[in-house]
C-alpha cells in the first residue's frame, strides 16, 4: 500500500536524471503540476535526505543515481502473497511502526513495512541504524509464533540465512554469517537483523523482524564505527534493483519461517556453518568491559554460540543477549 502524497514525489524522482538537468517547466508538464509545486516537492525531497542539485536556467538533477522502490511492482507482489506491504517515503523506524500497528490490530502475520528512509532506525543494543534515502533496504516483517517465546530460539539465525540466500540469488555473492545477527562480505558488515518480540512467554507471541541491507550506499557517504560495505560495490551493475531484492528477500523469509516453525534450527545447522565467518577461528567475546578469547566452534540447536576456551579445557555456551562477537585479527 502506497502512502498519501508519496506518489507525486515518487514520480518526480523517477523523472529526474543523474546525468542531465531537467527544467522545472518540463517536470511540471510531465506531472501536470505547476513549477511552484515542483519547487515545494523538491524542498521536501531534500528534507528527506535526497541529494538534488539545482541550477538556474538548467533545472534539477540527482547528485547520485537512485534505484527507487517500484510501488506498482510491490503492490502486485503483495496481492500474490495475500499479505499487506506498506511503503513509506520516510519513517522513524519500520520496527517501531510495525509493533505499534500490530498492537492496534492493523498488521498481522506475514505483513511487511518498507521505507525509503528512516529517521530513527534501530540496531542491536539500542544503536542507531544509518538509513539514507533510497539507498538500502529497511524492512520489518511481522511473524506470529503460536508456541511461545521458547519457539523463537534461533530465529534470528534463520533470518540471517534468508538474507544470505537473497543476496546470493540477486547478486551471486557468497556472503558470510556473523553470529548472532549480522551478514558480512569480505569481513565487512553488509546487513543486520533486529528481532523484537512481545506477548506472554508461554502463549502465542508476535515477532517483529527488522532487516537492514546496504544495497546502493556509496562507500564515501558516511563513516561508521566498523568496516562496512554495500552490494553495488561488488556488483557488475552500477545500481542493484532494490525492488527485485525486496521481493526475493520477502519470498525467502516466507519460506524459511514456515520451515523453521516445523523443524526449528536443526534443519539449518549445516547451512549456517557453511557460511559462518568465524567457524574454527579465534574470536573475542565482549561483554561490557570484559573480553574473553576462544575458538568459535559454531552454534547449537538453540542458536547459542559454542566457544572453546583452551585454558578452561572445555566449550562454553553463549547466547545472543550476553556477548558481542569480534574476530581476533
């Protein structure tokens, strides 16, 4: 479902070129609105973070090319799935929106929300997820679990596998999985997952699955606190089609969540270990100010990390809320 007042701005962005200027008069004729209205829309787009250059007597152009989410294709895809997919131009957080909507009875299992940008995107442990306009994927997927919170153990890991599959399907890249919820390429962060749940511990609960994927983000666009990369950097095309990626990703999530409900994590252990970025490597586990070194031995069927500590002569089990994992290099 497209949001009110987004359609005109979406059409305007499609009419703009990265390579040449388009005059306000031409844009107005194309969209059937006045030059003054074009100017107002431009200011709003710039407030969303769209980089637009304007020049007197020449018009407007995009500073960087964009691959916009195709609203018509997404609506058609949603009808095939028989679940709602809402698309926003900008939003505070897709996860926050989805959680509030579920509590109001406005979203249900299988429904998704996408946004071209986020102003308060959420990462793990309260970190902000950088969310520039029309460069990446910002998706939240509503999933209901009937067997209580215990049935969600390992869920973030199978979601990571779904993202891994989508990346390989669309780009041919073989990414790596970093426990518990990151996807890497060449040891640089490519995507992250945030799973939030609410409901009684013993009864049915709702899971909001947030997925952020760097798709077309210029490597010079921002500095983050860790090495990162973007799909387009490793693709033969200048831009990766974000709509194609969204459709493949949601399809992978549909399939893997259905399988996970029947088998749990056990059916996916081999696939996880085949893509594990740190399997049998020395790692550091960070918990607050403390740091422990060991050898990663993969995961167990509850989704916990297994780490061998030679000095203790044994393997310890760590869960996602306890520690952060770093490669020891």
